[in-house]
């Protein structure tokens, strides 16, 4: 189990940075994403937008098609954190891309992806670069390991993970220079006692992804906000866990048995993308999908549902209603519609 391995590690080397704990709990042996279970399905632990509605992938296909037209051939599509394959399934049905890659660390997810006409690899570094195309990361960067820091009366301090009185606990540690530098640039205003999830890995991932493109776009979709928008959430921080579609216990309580996540700092991601040579746009998910025609598609479904209500097949009417209500969830202003979409273009 991941918990036993982490305790053993701490017994040998002493307290570890929170990002090391998170790496082991999620991706190490016995980790949450290293198990034989597929997590992003109804019988799993969480659902992302493409599992909620196939219209998510169908709508993103319009973006991919536009980028394909813009940068030309040869063209490659890469989804990082492809999960169950639901996004690629619906996207490729609308805009087929012969050179499509799925990047997925989870063995169970890689097994599910094997049924699709795509190349499946475990790491973004396994995709040859540079290339022309689109890289999509939907609810990926919120799971990348991050450091934890708290502003005390004496200044910033990190919170590492130790083993105290028979249990894993957060312990005080001096702040490392790279953590302090990230906070200085991207934390935004924080009151004493406030917490910041220091997303160094996400920042590095964004720069790496953009740098792989000769021309094209990286699209990051996730919950979070700009540094300014995250300010009201700093008092308690945004670190949390999920299990079986509900909020889970404290991240230290059951490592390996829960998803560990936090709100994404999009100010930092935008900076990383621009430093790698990209131009950026930041949208709300509802506005982004509406701009690609999802509201028009919903209007068509409503008209079709009404027509079926006047004398059509009742089973077909239920199917249309289900498709409509699922797609409306993608635009809900206090739910998935409030996610952020970062588009970083090169070339």
C-alpha cells in the first residue's frame, strides 16, 4: 500500500516535501492512479466533462479542426491524461486525425485506451517532437504534485509530511528558494495564516508542452482561476481529496485510496506558456464551448425534443432529452461551466 511505503520512506530519510508525498500517493506503487481500477467512470471516483456528455468532445473537435486548417499537415493530436478515452472517442468521430496519441500514466486507463485507433504511451516525453498539432489536457494539471506553503507571522514556511505519534502529519520546514520564487510571482494576495498550493510541476509541464509544438495549440481545461480570483480561497487553501464521486478525507489520512487535487493557478500557467513562446487566451468553459457552437447545438436538440413530443418515438425523445440535459451540465455557471480553458498558440 502507498501509505506503508510513504511511512517507510520517511523513516529512512525524514520528513518529505508535500510534492514528494503527493507523487507517491497518486503515482507510486500502490498509488491512486497506479491501481488496476479505472477512475474516471460512473463506477469509479469522478467524472470529467467528456464522461458527462459526448458533446464535450464533439464541440472540441471544432477547435481541433480549426487548428488543423490553420497550421496544415502533417498534423498530430495528443491528449495527456486521456483516462477512459471518452474525449478522444467523441472528438475523433467528428474530426478524425490519423496521427493521434493518448498519454496516460494509469495502467487501467491505458488498457481502456487500447481499443481506440491511437498510439498509447505513459509519458508526454514518449511523443516525438517537435510537431504541428494540438495538445489537450482536461483535468490533468490539478493532479500534478505540488508543494504546500503557509504564511505565518514570521513569513512563509513550507509544510512537509512527517510521521509523528504513529500517523502521517504536516510538519514545519524552511521555505526552499524555488518555492519562495513561485509564491512571489504567482500567489497573489495572502493574509497571515493563508495557504498556497505551489504548482511548480504544473508550471514546468506547461512550458514543456508548448515547447513541443512547431505550430499549433495547447489546451488546458481545469478547475481553478487566476491568482487574483483564487485570493478568497487562500484562507483554508484548496487542497482536497475525492473518492467515489464525493469529497474524501484529509490527504494524509488514506494515501493511495483517494484522489488528491487543488485549484489550478492559471496565472502561473499563462506565464509559463508565454515564456515558451506562445500567445495565450483564458476563457470560462461555458464561454469557450458556446463560442464553438454548443449553445446552437443545444437549441437544435430542444427543437428536436419538442418535435418528438408532438408525435415522435418516445424512446428517441428520451435519448434527445438525456443528450440535452447532459450537455447543459457542461455550461452550468456554478459547475463545469465555471472551469477555465487556457489556449496557448504557437506558429
